[in-house]
C-alpha cells in the first residue's frame, strides 16, 4: 500500500526534495573544529556524491529499509555533506530534519562509557591488563570471571555471554508486567523512569548485576561480541569518579565539546528538536517508542546505561567523532591523551581473527582486499579507521588516514525490528563508499 508514495519520493528526492545543509556556515571559529564547506573544497565531486547518495537512500526507502535517514560526512574538519531524507515513520507526516535527535543504540558504547573509561585509564584509575575484578569487586569470588582483564572484555575476547534478555525477568507468562519490578506511575522505591507511565524498581540494577555474575564464560577465548559489561560500566564509572555517570559525561565531554543534544532520557530535557521514534513495541511499552530508549535492557536501568540509551543529533555526534579522530583533541582542548586513544583504536587480537579495538569496532582484517559484498565497512576505509554500529540503524566511523568522519542515522526498526534490508542491501557501507570514490583530480 505504501509503494506509490515511495516511487514519488524517489523522484522528488532526485529533484532536491531531501533537506540538506547549504552554504559555508561556521560552527566554531577556530582551527581543528568542524566548519561547513562544499565538497569541491576538499577535492571531492559534489555532483557525483549527491547523485549516488540520493540514489542509494531512495532505494533504501522504497525497499522499506527505513522510513527516513540522515547522513553527515566531514572531510578535513569540514562538513561537506549533511542531508536528511524521508520521514520519521511510514505515515509520511513528519519529515526528517537536519537537527532531529536519534536513538543511538549501541553507538552509545563508544560515546557513553568508553570516553569515561579512556579518561580513567589516563588518570591511572584503571589498568587495561589488571583483572577487572580489581575494580568490580563482585567478580573476585566468581571463578570464571575473576581473572578476566578489561582489555579482553573491551575487545570482546573474554568469552562472556553475548546477551541476556532481562525483560524476561519482569514479564509474566501471559505478557503482563510483574509489579514487584515495574509500576505504572512513580512510587516510593520505583523512581527510575523507563517510559511515560512505566517506572522501574530503584535497585533492579542489582538484580541485573547478580544475573550477569552468574552468566557463563566460554573456556575458548575467541571473538564473541558481548554487551554485558556495558551494563556494569556506568556504576563502575560512578565509583571511580565520585559523580553520577550521566553528570560526569556531560561535564567532562558533551558540554565542553558543544554537543548539547547528546545525552540520556531526552523526554526529560525539554529539547525543541524533534526526536525520531523507533519501534512499535508490542511487548513492554505497547506503543510507538519515542523519546525513550528502544533497548529493553537500557530501559530497565531507567534509560541511563552503557550499552544503549544515548540520543544525539548528527552534528553533535560528529563533534565527538572528530575529537576521537584527532586523537583526543578538539578546539584546543585535550580530552583524552593521544597515547590512550591510539591504544583503544588499535586492533588488539589479530592473531585470534578478532578485528576489534578496545570498545571500538574496526574494519574486517584484510578489508582492503575484500570485495564490497564481503568487506566491513566499505573496502576503501583505512586500517586505522574505527567506529561502531547501532541496532536501531545507526552507524559512526572515523578514518584518521583519510581525515573523514561518517555519520549515518536511521530508525530501521520502525515499525518493527524485522525490517532488515538495511543490512541485506549494505546501505550504510554503500553510502560510505561513495565518499572514497568521489575524488576530483588535483591540478
């Protein structure tokens, strides 16, 4: 029923219907910060870029990979492409705008706990090669976890269980909610808000920690992606900094960077920006999830977590990724030491066929030799590049060798997470590749 609109959208998109940033607009007047420029100023073909990206995204919308998307690319510290496509949902009412706020999903891992962990390594409060149980005391008595190092954990080399569905703990067999964990409306002891009318028991996080403590660890140490410790990291960061996780991130990173929309629980912040919705939740919230985190585990922590929960605009995300690409420096301020950042973005266990850095994702090993269909992400990215993807349809990548930051934001889980054409069509990689193939000859 929706196909005729998307055919029309495709035609309108090619005619310039999609919204984009135009003109040489300065974000911050200083060196080493993001400004706006035309692609030609960094020797890229603007006509080629717009034609190719418009075509890829229009196809994605027609194929229902997502109802809308937003792309930002910065080259040589200049935002040379920032464009919004489509609508928030398939009803075609609310168009995607350049200042919309998105649920970042697992991109939170490298934009939430990870900068804090890097800062704590800088300050000598964390050691990558000491047992994690040195800092997370409950693991001292857990035989299969007490010797695991933070390096192994962040590189997904520790053998931890990949994922635990904590929602199963709070739902009855008939689909109802157990009132001892979740209440409708705030009450004493139930003050962590998960959604408009849903409040979580204040100490439910302790139950999550106990379940994680009892989870299995594989005896075989190989690359197995696990997000479990990212549920623990916020509490650890609070213990080591003496501040709340949320406040520490805002005061240490987001506010100084000027990333004013980056944060948790946007419904409580009073932003004038539109917040792009995610999934029609039929299990827990029983409505369209908007302005609250999509990820159920993060939701059961009151929306403030290390595995998911961050929201931001594309521009604010780009500031943080630019800081990473500049190895810890942005606008004359040092956030993280160069040595620490270089260590975190380095492949840790290549001999174990593990491409990961510390928290950061990396290109497939021997990526440049792979065909596009086999590569991750685009084959042209450098081996020094790094980033992360998110379940809701988000993706960020920084390439220091090519001085390129790539931000892709979408809500591919709308209306349901069963929409997987974003992956099948490799849309994020295809768009990324365009900017590596758009070089103009230098006179």
